[in-house]
C-alpha cells in the first residue's frame, strides 16, 4: 500500500468522525459519537479490506469494499458540512486506486 492510500484512509476516518460529531450535535455526545463512528469505520476496514484483513476477500471484493467504505465516509463528511473535502476524498481515492491497479 502506498503512502497516498494510507493518507486517504486517514482522511476517510476523519470524515467518519466528523459525521459522528455532527450527528451527536457536538459536546460530549458528539465526541462519543465521533469516537464510535470512527471506531466502527476503522474496525470494518481492518477486518475486511485492510492489507492484513482477518477476513480474506477476493481482490475484486476488497476493491469494492474499500470503495464503499470511502464513499460512506465521504457522504458522512458531505452531510456534516465537509462537502468539498468529501468530494476531494473520492476523487483522490479513485486516482490512487487506478494508479495502484496499473502497477
């Protein structure tokens, strides 16, 4: 995995946390929701689509799963007011995914 892909995963995680903060209306509830949504996103990523995933999927299913998780995080960011960031995340992820597939 490239450094760019790792950075995009971190950005997607930030979008998931931002959505949690927004859904929890800030404050302590928002902080707990941000932690929970980020933990759920990271756990799902780690179990199913990370390079060391516990559940082995086919390469196509892994790519689809990664795309789905990035899209979900980007939509969460969009809903929570990070529209430009979410759109940039999806575009950058597509560029990196295509570049890594071409290797």
